C-alpha cells in the first residue's frame, strides 16, 4: 500500500482552495477512483477536463473523518 497523498500547500484563489481543500488534507480519491500519487491526481483531473466535465469530486480525509469536495474545472 502506498503512503497517503497529503496536500502540502494550495494555490490561493484556486478552485480547490475556494472549495475548502487545505494543507494537511489527505487526498483519498478523485472522481470516485482511489489515488496514491500526485501524478494520478493530475491524470484524473486532466481526463475530467478533456471530457468537458464541469467539476471533479475529491474525497479527502481530515481530522479523523472523510468528506467529498466538488471542485469546479475550467473547461475551454
């Protein structure tokens, strides 16, 4: 099993920051599929954007619990 994917920092003003993702959150899944690496997160988000999805769902662990965080994507 891979080590947890912990959000180290966030980009101020980003969609993720506006939706409440913060340093220390553990990203468990993206688009309801488990992720273990930053590359997997990027791949899931890129795939969603390429498919013209308006948002992607993150599952994050924080303070002993888990929550879903929908993050809007910029689709061109």
